C-alpha cells in the first residue's frame, strides 16, 4: 500500500478534543491522492482516549489508516513525537497537535511547497501578542542561547507543526539521542527549512483532565 501522507498526533488526555478534531482532518485528507494514515500517539493518557480511538476506527474513511501508538506512561511530547515518527510509512509526514491549535486549513498549502521540492515546511507562529512579555522574553532568551549559528539555527517561533519528506524523517530517526529535544534535532539534520507563516494559532480546545499549571499567556 502506498501511503502519501502520514499525520502524527501526540495526545495526552485529549479524548474529547481529538473526537472533534479528527472529523475535520478526515475532510481535509479526502482531497489527497493514494492512502493516508493518522498515527495517534497516546502519551500515557488517563482519560478515555483509547475508547475514542476505537469509535473512530469503525467510522474512519477507507482511504485513511487510523493507528494508535500506545505509550506505557506519560513521557512528554518530544518522546511521543519520536514514537509517532517511528511508526509512519508515508512519503510525506506531518505533525499536528491534538488540541486543534494547528490549522488543518493550511495543510494543502504546506503540501504544495513540499511538491516544489522543499523537504521541511515549518509552521511559524508569527504573532505572539497573546503571550505575556515575560513568556516572550524567556523564549527569546532560550533560543538565543541555544544557537550555533555557524552550523545550524534553531528557528524561534517555529514549533512542531511541520511537514517533512521521508528522507528528513529517516534522518531524524537515525539520530541516537534518547532524551530528544525535537526543535534542536530538526535543525541538526540540516535540511533547509521553509518558514510557513501562520496566521494566529487557534486557542487550544479544553483538555479533559489537565493538571493546573502556570500559564504564561495573557488572559
Ligand atoms: N502532549 C503530549 N504529552 C505531554 C504533553 C502534551 O503528547 O506530556 C501533546 C498534547 O496532547 C498536544 C501537544 O502535545 O497534542 C501539545 O501540547 P500542549 O497543547 O499542552 O502544548 P502547547 O500548545 O502549549 O505547546
Ligand atoms: Mg496546545
């Protein structure tokens, strides 16, 4: 079976959100050639994500292979992404969050750039005005200190919403790191990225059982 596009979705306690998100994704994928696959990585969720997956398995369109990678506990997004990538077969691989923050509507444009020969198309959150001054300053400082600008650059504001050719995915998977900082590894493998400017990202849909945490964004 020839899989054109794989979409990796890391998910931690996202059952209700994913339930809403998947049908929109099915619609977007209906336009594409060949088969597609959606690889959901359950990063040790404590909600009913598995049941939601089972329900979608029955209802998923025939041109989409819906798959679940079940991690034994919560490892964090970086590890979940790596586990997802390792379980893809597509000629192109995209990564999207489960919470609806990454706009499905731009997938076609990102795919068109890939068709033009760009192996790494990166969604860039250009407008961070919804974040506090403190959050923006801390992030700026972090990226400043992480750079090795002679050899590679970790692009600020470039997250994990990306579309990659199979050769980039294979290069990422070949790296032996076990504690993986994905934004560093994307830069390290060295394929010239194309920055795809995102209009403001959507607000995350509510996570079912998220622990309270300090949020460095404006109310
Ligand atoms: N996520 C995960 N494991 C975690 C935390 C988050 O797989 O331990 C997933 C989460 O379900 C979502 C994505 O990673 O699909 C981004 O998480 P979140 O929305 O919390 O991060 P942010 O939007 O603040 O970057
Ligand atoms: Mg989010």
